[in-house]
């Protein structure tokens, strides 16, 4: 079997990118110097200077006016630049690789095999190799959730999402090369084992809005119509069984806690994240933020007092949008949302099922989790704004859907 020269990097990104590394640091970021040289050789364009130019107003204001811990700021800025270089490498890869589907399929198969291998370990003292054990919500004891070699189950579910949408669309559009029943098992098993309500909820929401956007085209497809009918029947049957015989199951308990605001994890990633971001902003500059790496300094007492922490942990804001607000202020937060919306229209995301699913998923999920140096998030954004998945075009041969991502130095 021939191995694509890019596959080892894809393997590192999906399976072991954060293995044994501090939170927020990845091997793909550490490989940034190698990626940088490769990008220059392939595209023959400087990529860092335009990005630094965009950040320069924030850097100047943070250092000269807001006031930051210079060492911490420099380290965080350097990490952000490493992540940016990796993002450029992903964009370049998407344009030079001729068999992306083959790489995706190998990742899917390897992931499925490891998932099957992880299931027996669930019942042994060695479960911690693949599983996290945590109290997920009030009223539910410790649950074991699959994370494989990532740092936590939600991140694993997030990294898996582009593969899930890719092969689910293949199934619905009858493009799948893996038998249908086996493919569906390979797609849904990771979500079931990771039990990430945030990711699953965003996936369902993105799927629903994509279906509504292309209602006539999608519903007319036999597999989509059958999936809606069969899926609706199965879900309704399961819900009835749970209601009458297992009313106090972990799923119902957590959903109930989320809706009532008693789920500490869900609340911490949504409402609390923005509340704490605003409290932290009040300590510095609400327009330009507190600066990179300053949350653990400026926000330490605020976050500890809010949650009554009495343990030695590094405080964070587990929400990409809220973290952007705290670090770059309202100016940075509005720029973030504006860029996403502008790129949505410029690249005509809605003309492609796959890109629309990814965009809607990430737009929703950024308000419920993630963090600003999360490479998994940026990979999804790049996939959403790069028009190369023509097999999923809503209208084959659509001449108006040929725009692609053209951020500074990305053309």
C-alpha cells in the first residue's frame, strides 16, 4: 500500500498532536519552522509579515497603553504565530494534495480500529490510556468518555467532525466506497463514545440548517429522505424507552441540567465564559482587551473567586469567542465575527454542502467551547472557506462558486 507523503503529518494532527504536551501546544505548531520553509518553496510568498502587520495595532496598544507582562505576552504571541504558520500549511496542503479523500479514509479506518480496541480497555484498570473519567454534570456519577490520545473528549470529537461530515455526505450522495452500514458505524461510534454534548449539539444544528437551506435538493435524495424518516423513528423509539424505563439516565440528566443552568461544564463554556471575559476586560481596556497570555495573570483572582477554586490550576476561558473578547477586546471580537461573515459571502460557502456544514458547525461551536490557539478549530474554518470539495457542490458546475480563501498571503 502506497503511503501519501502528507499522510504522516495528517496522522500526527489527528491522533497524537497534543500527546504529552502542555495544554495549547501541539506537535504541528512545533513543526512550524519546517512548514514555513515548505510553504515558501511551494508558494514563493512571505506569509508571516502580513499577519504580523494585522496584529501590529493590537501589539502596540497592548504593550504601550494597556500594559502587559512582556515575557508572557511574547511567548503567547510566538505560539500564535506558530499556529498561523500551521494554518497556512493546511491551506497549502489542500491545494497541492491530489488524493485528500484517500488520506481522510485512512484516518477514518485507523480511528475506527483504535475505537474498537479502546472499548475492552473501558472495563479494565488501564482505561486511562484512551478514556477520561470525570463527573460530567450534577446528579450523575463519574463517566468514562473516549479521548484517544488527545487531551480531552470534546477536543477529540471536534477533530473528528470534518471527517464525519465528509463521509456522511458521501453516504447521502451515494459516493461512498465503504459499505453503508459499516460506514455509519465508523462515523457515529466516536461521538457516542466521546459523549461530547457540545459537539454533537453543534453537529445536529449545522445539519438541520444545511437541510433547511437546501431543503428541496436534499429531501429529494432517497437516502436523505430515508435517513430523516428512519432516524426520526429510531430517535422517537429510543426517547420513549428512556422516558418510560430509564428516565434518570445520564443523557436526560445532563440535558436537563444544561437547560436549567445547573450543568457546570456547559455553563462554564457558554454564559460563564462571557461573564468572566467582561469582568476581566473591566480590569484593563474593554475596547482592545488585556493582551495575549494575560488571562492567567489578570484573570487569575477573578476566575478563582468566581468558581471558589482552592486548587493549583491554570485558569482559562474555555470558549474561543469569549477568549477573543478578553484578549483583543470588543474591537478584536467584532473583527473576528465580521471576517467570518465576509468570508462566508466572498467564498459562497452556501453553494457547497460540505463547506456549509463546517461553517455552521464552527460558527455555533465557537460560542460554546474551544480556544484561540486551537488548531482543530482553524482547520475546520480553512476547510469551510477553501473551495476544493466540488463533489459536494449543491449545483454541479456552478460557475459562481469558484471563489476561495484569499486572506493576506494565502492566495
